[in-house]
């Protein structure tokens, strides 16, 4: 019997970490049963690279967007170039986009006023990207760090116009419920396998089928078996094994549930 298939719904295959051996990385993923991979943009350059990679590899799709920590490098209005990129037939979502208040721009020396301007700019670009997603009928890949309440507040006016998946979800089961109650989804990474990931495993256990997906966020967050190494899409297998253990289900059931959820959220993956 064939091994169950899985999808890696969040990769950064366009990053320099993969420039030397990208074909082999994708080959290893396919050998491991990772049938679909989504390459995520974090600015206009990496978004264009994600589209290029998706055009070269049948198993790879793209998302285009501007990461919140890069907003100071962004043009005032990112909607026109983002629309152009997003019209590519293999672009499945806008993102990653969102809010990140974890670090001040310029480090601890940055003033409170500078930090507030930075957060305001993040909010402006997040809203622009939500507008493009709603206009083009795409969903969004959401990054949030130390900004949970503001992220929900920004998403709320777009309910029914676009949906979000909170990628690399590492919040509590209570916050999971709040995300799901607004019609959004979550996605889990190799943090599931970390000794420190107990709260993430609790959140996964609280989710229902159809409410979550799996991802690596590679080259970051390699599962515990590969800690200290570059993460890659093939490692979804270890993440899936932990997820199945947490949920007391078979890999086959987990595959069916997470792939169907991905099909519903990213319809172009069915092609």
C-alpha cells in the first residue's frame, strides 16, 4: 500500500538557503510523499521568485505578499505590483502578511514614537494586502507575533471577503478557538515535536478536522529529529507523525483531513 500523501503549505524555497540544491530538495519531498508545496513570498522580490519556482515545478505553488518586518522597505502602495504577481495561475494566496511587534526596528535604541510608526505602517500594508486578496478571491497566509489582538481586529472587517490561515500557530487552545470562531484556520510546524511545544500540541488536540493544516516554514523550525539543520519539505513526514500521535489517529486519516482542508482553502492545489 502506498504511503499517505501530505502537503507542505508554507515553505520558503526561494530563500538563498536552497539556491544550491533546490531540485534535490523538491525531489526528496516528493520521495517522502509530500505531493504539494507552497512557496511563500516575504517581499516583492521573493514573491516574484516564488512565482518563478512554481512555474518550474509542477508540485510547487506560490503565495505572494509582504512580511510585516519588511514594511519599511516597501513602496507606499504595494497593491499594483501585488495584483500583477497574484494573477499568475499558480498563485494560491496572498502572504505572508500580518503584524509582528516582537522587535523594534533598529533595535532597543528605537524610540517609542518610531515603534508606533512602525506598527502603523505594518497595519497599512496588512490592510492593503487584505484588500487585494478580497478583490482577487484569494485567501491570506497570516503571520502574527506579539500582535494577536491587533491581528484579529484587522482581519475582522474582511470576514466573508477573504479567509486567513494563522501559519506557524504557537498560541493557546483558547486563542485557537478565537481564530476558528472568526472563520480562519491554523497551521502547525515542527514546533509540535519540540519538548517546549506542549501548548502547541494542546492546541492541535483541540482542533477539529478541517480546521488545521501542516507546514514546515522551512528553512526554519526543523523538527526535533533534525534540530540544528536546515529544515525542508520532506520533514513534513515527522511533523505528521507527531500530529497523528497527538490526535490519536492514523496517518491515513490525517492525510485525508489535512489535504482536503488545503484543497478547500487553496482550491488551485487540486489542479
